[in-house]
C-alpha cells in the first residue's frame, strides 16, 4: 500500500510482528510503516489486538514478541525498556490513564519531561523553569493550573484524564504518538479540545497513530491511512474514506476480507 | 512477563551499616539472675533505690509470660543465652573526647555521626551509645548554659539522682509488659534529657544507638522531661552489624511533658534486618510512651521503621492534661522475611484532649506488616477527639498487611474517626510511569515516597531527607 516513494526515512516500522501473552497469541503478523508527517488510523472490533499493538510498541512487559521486529528511526527496539522508548521519542496515550496516588502531577510531569530532555542533551528544568513551560502547554489542552497540584490522574474525570495525556504529549514532544482511544468517553467539546491539541503538537516531523472506533475524531484529524484490524492482523488498509465506509457498513463488512485472505 | 523478579531486585536491600568494630570489650557471663542484676548495678555504681527498682522488676518479670498476641512468628528467645552487659574497654573515667578509643570514634564516623570537636554535627547534639554504654555526648556545655541537661542515663543516675528517682518508671511501670519489665531489670544505658521551665532547647538532641556484639542484648532506657512551657525535638537513630544470629533489643523510652510543654520524638530505625532467607537480624521489642501530664502539653512521635527482623513497638501517649495533644506519624517498611507489628495507643484521660494517628505500612518481599492501635476515651475525656488514618501498600504479591484498630469509648461526648486503605503498586502503574521515561527504580521510589508524604512532612527537615533516601536505598537494587 505504502509503495509510493518517500523522501525521508520512516519513523516507525513494524515488520511482521507476532506477540503473545500467557502463551496466547494476540498479534499474528502485523506490518505497519509510519513516515514523518503521517497520520494513521487503526480501527477494529474490541479485542482485535489494537491496544495490544500500542502497548507492545511502548514496551509493556506483559507481552512477548514471538516473531518480527519493531524499528524506531531505523533501530530495532524489541528489547528496549519502556522508559528508553519514551525517552527516545515514543509516546503512548493510554486508553485508561493510570492513577498514581500521592505523586503530584506537577512533579510527575517534570521528572518525565526531564528524562526526555536528558536524552536529547537538553538542559533539565528546575521547578521554576518547568512551571513556565507547563503553563504554556496547559493552554493547548485548556487545563486549569489546579490540575498540577493533584495526584497523577487521581479523581480526574474521564475527559480530564485524556487531556492530561495530551498535556504529557505536548511536554514530551515525541517523534511518534500512539493514541489509544483517546476519543472514547469524551463529550463533543472535550473531543474538539483534544483533537485541536493533537493537531497543534504534531508537525511534518512527527508521526501519529490514532486507535479509534469513531469517525468523529477522524473528522477533526484527517488520517492519511486507515487500517482495519481483526484477530491480530491488519486485514485492510485504505485512505481516509475507508473509515467512512466502515462506519456505514459496520465491522461485519470487514469479515468478508478475512475470508478473502 | 509480569516482572515479579524485577520487583524483587528493586526491593533488595543493601545494608551498609553491617560492619563490626573490632574492639576489646568487657562482657559479663551469659544468663540472667539476681546476681547478674546486682553485678550490672555494681558496675554502674548505682544507688540503692535503683538496685531495688531493678530487683523488683526482675521479680515481676519472672512471673510474667512473653506476649503472644502480636501477629509475629519467631523462634523462642532463650533469655539465659544472652549477655546482659557488654562495654568497650576503656579508661575508667573519661574527661574528654580525646580519651575515647579512636576505634569507637571511627565507628561513629563511618555511621555518619562524627563526634569529635572538629567534625561534630553543628546543629544537633549527639549522645552515642555503643552496646551497653554511652560513649560520648556532644555540646553538653553549650546546652548546660541554657539549663538543658543532656547526658547518658548512667551519668544522670549519678548527678541527678533526684530526677531519676522522681520520674523513672512513672510512665512505663516495670510491670507494664514483659519486655518493659526485662528492660527495667537489666537496662544498661541510654539518654537522659531535662528541659527546664520556659526553655526552648536551642538545638535538636539526638541519640545514636549502635549494637556491635552479636551475643549481647541491648537494653537502653531513655527518659525525657520537659518542664512547663519548654520544648525539645529529639531524634533517634539505630544500626547494627550483620550477624546470622538474632540479637535482642528491648528498650524503654519515657517522655513527660508538663503544662504547655512539647516534646517531638523522631526515630529512624535501621537495625540489621536479617538476610533474604530471614537469617539473623535484630529482635526489636520496644516500649515507648509519653505522658502529657500538663495542660496543653503535646507529645508527638514520628517514626520511620525500616530495619529489624522483628519489630514490636507501639509509641503511645497518655493524655492526662486538659487540652493536651498526642500525635503518632509512622512509616514502617518491611522486606524479605521481616515482620513488623507496630502502632500506637492514644489514651484520652483529660477533657478536650486531641490525638492524631497517621500510619503508613509498606510490605515487600514475603514480609508481614501489621498496624495495631488503640484509641481509648476515658470517662472524663469530654470533648476529646481522635483522627486515625492507616494505609498499607503492598509491593509484589507475597507480602501481607494487616490493620488492627481497637477503639474503646466511655465518653459519649467525644469523637473518634478512623480511615484505612490498602493499595498495591501495580504493574500498570509502573508501566505508566516507565512509559513516561521514568526508570523502574525511580518509579517505585516515587510511589513509595508519595505514599509516605504525610508522615515525612512531620519529620525534622534533615531527618526527612534521610528517611526518603533510606527508603529509596531499601528499595534499590540491580535493575536491568
């Protein structure tokens, strides 16, 4: 599908990736290449392996890669720790952001940002300089400063959690962001804020993978490619109109592709 | 896969105080009987009243039974197989620090407690206790200018016998419990503090307890008296070498606060905890109690308990004076096969008394960590209030945590509030932090520190930093 000539090197190459958890195969030969500036959408039924793919790219320890490779900026990252992947520029926006009681959001964001900055050989920020930076980024997601003094995600509403994820993305300035159902559980206003946030952060150098069930996010952020996943495989790839077709016809329509393949 | 091993590595504990000082010691023979007690008393040249106190306590102890109600399991202690007095050999009378054996000074140097004039800590006065005896106390003259007495309890027996006779055993009577009775019979040294009326102690006072020999027990006794309108902050630290046998430590601490006086007592306990298989380590059976005797007096306990194979400890407050205040802030970390049964007792006797309990238990490895606390409102404690918060954190899936709150109220016009929670550091939480570039060890230590914040905020500044470091160290390991 992605056969046209690209001017730059890919950011992410997933090559024939298979993975399992507790000896149960989840991914069965996934290939996906993301070039700078591209937006990819991954759609598919619950349980088809979308979230697993995102977690494996981020390095979740519960999954074993049984075959295939993940390359980031040309380097194989199969055995890198999650923190190394994050520091080098891979960002996973969680479907269900985790609550960390007792750890202040501000301190968490600062330590996280500094870990990335250290990797980039940038100066680490002290509390005061970080305050300045974070204030600026709060604008992007229209979050109140009071969020910073609370514990990480604790007591946040669904929408607040998702905005906090985008705030982290804004601070970390990743090369590639995989956003796992960032749109689910958001009302229309929150969806617009999140979508405009993603657009502000991304640029011609970054790649984005949107995992979603809904067209409405893709109305806001138009993908270059849409992939349909089923049972651990990508069964169809198309351009943005594939998502519209999918919305119209439902996933049952895609079941035919499996029979074909 | 689920990274249990990784968690295990991270909570692996490097104990850096495990060295033994090679020094000639004077030890008496093993065993416990009246003659041994007389011998200890004689060695310390004690007055008759103290020998009587000891012998009476011993008689009571013989009739008592070792308590078995705590959620602890350990090999029976053979009380006849312990040496009850062990002291480094040195000159009979030491007039200055220059005469202290350099090996001892070196030991305390290594422990981060320099004692010599040139190196001593500038803002804290230290009483250094080595096995059964106090080696040195710094800043005595400076403190004396303010009327503050800070010395070993042995010296206090000699020089301030009236105060000892008046207060010793008035907060923790010899018959209080098995280990208090044992301590009352054989205690060898400890610290004594007296803050006169109206004096705010000009610096923090601190005792550092070091167990060096493997076969002798340590039985120290601390007595702190704060007269009207006075205040003091007292810090206590403890370490011991690594032996594969268990050493018994049974201390008694008594605090007395008169009208408008306040005592803040902070402990960082890092006795040797035994190895990963649970071999060795200190058995720590301690009775700590404060009496808020005066109106508006205040006693505050804060403790960070990270060491010992067994911890049995309930720093408590007797709130007698009207409007007196008791506080207990505790962090107890257990790892490997450590067991801790710790908590507090807040006994509200006077009217309008107030107490606060904040306890944070962290269990890693296969350890057992229990909070046990009693809040009692007596008949006269009208308008009194208590707030308790007991939180437990589990690391890994083999550790256990328990909370045993006991509440007794004889006063309907009083309030008792109790909150408890248990959480586990989950793989998802760790992955979340890691996926934000935060390394595994730092992620664990961030979560533990966050969990303990309420208590660390109560510690004196330098102690808080030390406690944070100590927890991080205890949770540090060979990751990656």
